[in-house]
DNA sequence: CTGTTAGCGCTTTCAA
DNA sequence: TTGAAAGCGCTAACAG
């Protein structure tokens, strides 16, 4: 592993001083065309590549944007992240990614790691985090864009309108005559979970009803949990007739539990899913889904970040809300009042 | 944004010299317990965090491992990457991730970017890349682990045994009496594609047959292409009776095209998929799938990398092969010789 | 055991 | 326009 050439070597080969070589390579300050020519030729010949670490050391900026989400393998995040990566690359920034796995200890450790690496900006996804003050303090230190976190007074961020999404989905099922609707969503401490529960509850309230709190399952997002929780609900005395599954893996778990208990969609249970993954589209019947524009989210996030990166003075906080849309497909049917047992014995 | 304390400030506050502070914080060399106590107390009080950039500058090592894959949102990669991230974090390294989108220009640009950032090691996924010499040259420069790329003489890496996977899948379908089997896999220039085509072809050869080259579709992995290509095949005069779909999104496209053309699985067409995603498991009928241990891949990759990182002398190249397994489910049926038209008119 | 000092590779003053 | 020199924050080599 031979030593790579430094700007010193380039300057020497070009017969100019260190400073001139630097100015020539960056076209900064006053440099003669002659110097630029000589230096870039020498650089090319030597295969010179500037050392980003040394540059960061001097300029106090790394060109790295950290992004922290609970799990970058989650297909919803994966698509947002792809969009973020593309936009950052276009703007000349590098993406540094990590997963917190909803562990606030880990989140804190990763934020510290990122800070020690002197990231230029941070995008922070939802996590069972400390107080909003934490965000506040952090955003005093570096440009911060919150992703589906609570907006704290001085913070900038982007939120999906989970409240109205859940409201709309629940209304849809109530309109179809369902009364016992199960809501399954990850963690009730996280903003998405809280908002969804609020929307769900308010849809009931609108008609003077109350949801059965037992049907609100908001503990974990892993499919295994969704599977066993749904199964438990289905085998209870007052089984739900509809499921709102607000998580890709949750949908999978619920569908599996329905199949496992011999129920079919939408005859025995109506289902609404989140996002618009392959599974929702291709399942037979196709699943009615709550969707929003993931690519746009990425673009907006980077836009907000770049604005904060470019301006020396911290610009006013901005909050962007992404609206959701209910895509009607074939997984929801009117509630007939006929139980599965009755239907089965009838046949 | 107030200036963060440096090790100088800590040394000053602790009443020791710069060097002692450094040694105390790193517990390196000879330091008194007293000094360690004073320095760590001062560090805690000041909220000192060592500057990773400056450390890298001095030590010539960043603790960053670059990983380059075609698309980190691909669920298969996503799971490998999660495993890699976990293992790297455990070992104290940071993951730097980027997608090449199968663009060799972009790959080269990203490798250069990574090098300029002085990554300590590189994991390189398949891409329409330059010659194996490229890898050779690269691995002379830094520890490199190839992920499902061709093994070049002096390189270290890990490969999935796509050849035997495709062989086994194709045999299974041939045993069921299928003759016109379509193989759909991403890019024939990439190792996975090439190996799969070879396995597919050899399964035919074993019984003195030749596959119809028109049924080998190896251009793109996007679902839209899989959808339209499968549809084109299905509407042709000699439609395939079975599909081997070696890509998550390809499976989605093929299933969609089958539904669109009014065919059902496995009566009208048998289907084998890759990986073990929700879609394959939950589709009705459940899809027979070619799977392998993605978490183990991540673990092995990091293991190979750490070995190269730790040892000063470059260790012998190592090549690990991951075997695949055909998980039999309900999407493959014997070929009856009855055409769909006949079945339909019969009913 | 500790303090002093010399850089890592680069950008950016400041004089010439 | 250019060269010389300072220094970003840290570690490591060397005297003491």
C-alpha cells in the first residue's frame, strides 16, 4: 500500500508553492491561468485525490449529513432514504445512515457518534426519545430536520398526517357498518402511533361511539407480534370484524393470522393497510391502503436541510405536513352482522 | 453555536499537559491513576467529546467501513445491510452506505468519494463493473470484501451459490413436467444473473434439452419491466407454463401479469421466487422460494473484513460460498398439458 | 510518569 | 498573483 500523493507533491511537481497549488485546485482567490494549468496537469499525472479528512479538519465542515431512523430496512423508510440519498448526492453531500431500533440509548449513542464525526446536519426519525427539549438543544448545535417527530417550538421538520389518515380509514370502516375495528400500529409513545390512535378514537367519537381500548394494539411492529396479537383478538369472544394495519410488517402478520384462523378477506374481516407495498397491491384481494408520497418526503427533507446548510444565519423554523390518501381496493366490505360461524354452518 | 471544548481545554482544566490528557483519555502509555481521575472529571464537566476528524487525521484511520450495493432499498440487501450494521457497530466501526443503481460511472465516483474520505475498508456489491483487475487493484489499496461479485485470483469475498439454486429450482419444475419455463433475473452482466442462467441452462442440458433463449429474460429488475415482459411472454404463441422469478420485485411483476391475464397459480402457471419476503409467504397460494441466510451473510462479511482490518499483514484471500435452499410451498403444480383455453371452455 | 514538540494534509491569512 | 507560515485537534515520539 504505497502512500498516496499529497498536495505538497502536486505543488512540487508543478513547480509552485503549496498555497498556489491549493488555490489552483479549488479555483479560489487569485490564481493565474498558467498556474491552474500546471497544477491540474501535475495533479492528473500523479493521480492526486484531495484528502477529505484534512479538508474537513481545516474547513470545519465534512459534507456529511447524518440520518437516524428506527430501521432503514423498513420498506417505507427505505424509499424515503433512497430519495434522500439521491438528493444529497446531487447537492454534493454524503449520507451517513444508522438505525436506532427504537432504542433511545442507542439513539443517543449514535447522535454522539455523529457529532464526533462532525456531521454538517442531522435528520432525525421518530424514536422513544427524550423530551422535545432534546431536539431543541440539538438544533441549537447543528442544522436539524425532524422526520415524523413532534414539532417543538423552534424545530424544523416534516410530518406525515397520521391523524387524518387514521381518521379517514376508520370512518371508511365505520361507514361500512363495522363496529369492532382493531387498530394495530407500532409504539404508542412514538408520534405516528399517538396520532393514529387519536384519529381512530375521534372517528368513533364523531358518531357518539367509543372504541374498545382492547382493540388498540400499539406495542410492537414486528410481524411476529402482529401475528400473535391478531390471533389473540380473533379467538376472543368479541373478535374484530376489521383491521387497520399501520405498518408493512403488521399487515403481513395480520394477514397470516387471518389465514391461520381460516378467515377470508373481506368476507370475514375487512383490512386496511399502510403504505403501498407490493404485498398490499398483489394480495388477493388487493388491500385498501393509506399511502403518501415517500419520494416527496425525501426531497422536502433535503430541501429543508440544504436551506439551513447554506444560510449562515439560522432561518426560521419550518414545518411541512404530508397528507395521506386512502386508496380504495378490494379488502373492505360492509359488515353484514353475520358471524363466520353462521356463514360456515349455512354452507 | 458555541465552540466545543478541545482536549486542550480539558488538559488546562485538569491542570495537566496536553499529552497527559490524551494518554489519560485513551488509557494509553503510562499514566497515573491520579491523572486519569483528574482528566476524566474535567472532561465530564466540560462535556468534552473527542473530535473524530482530528483523530483520523493523526492516526490515519477513520473507523469507517464503506458499503456499496446497487440499491440499499432492495429488501434482500436491506436485510444483509442491517446485519452488517449491527456487527460493525458491535466492533466499533461506522457504516457508510451508498447505492450505485447499477451505474458503473456512479460506482466509480462513489468509490473515489469513499477513498477521499479515507474509509478503512470497503464492501463491494455486484455492479456492471470494470474488469476483475479493478477489484484487484482496489484490494491492493485497502481491505476489500466482495459481495456476490466474481472472485478474482487475489480477492476476498462472499458469494451466494446462484448456480445451484437456479439448477435446483429448474430441476424441480422439469420434474413436474414443465418444458417451457421462463427465467427472469436482473442483468445478465452481473454475476448473479450469469450464474442463474448457467444453472437454468444446465438443468435442461442434464436431460438432453435446451431452454428456449427467448424465455430467458435478464434485462432489468424493476417490477414494471418484469410485468410487461411477463405479459409479452404470456400473450405469445408458446407461453411459458412456469416462471422462475429471481428478484423480489420481479416476483411482484410476474404475479401482477398473471393476474392481469386472468391466470391463476399454480393451475395455469407454476411460480418459484427468490428470497423469502412477506409477499412470497403470504401470497395465496404461498410461493415456493429459493432462500439463503441473509443475516449470516452480513455476519460473515464483517468477520472477513475485521480479520483484514486487524492484521497488519494482508491475510490470505478467503472465499465463502453461501448455499441456497428451495422452500417448497404451493405455487408449483405438475404440468398437465391442458391449456388454459381448454380448461376454461371445459368449465 | 509527565511535559514538550512535531507533525497528519489541507486552507487561509499576511506580506511580498 | 504568489510564497511563507500559521494552525485546525489530536496522537506519538522523545526528553526529562
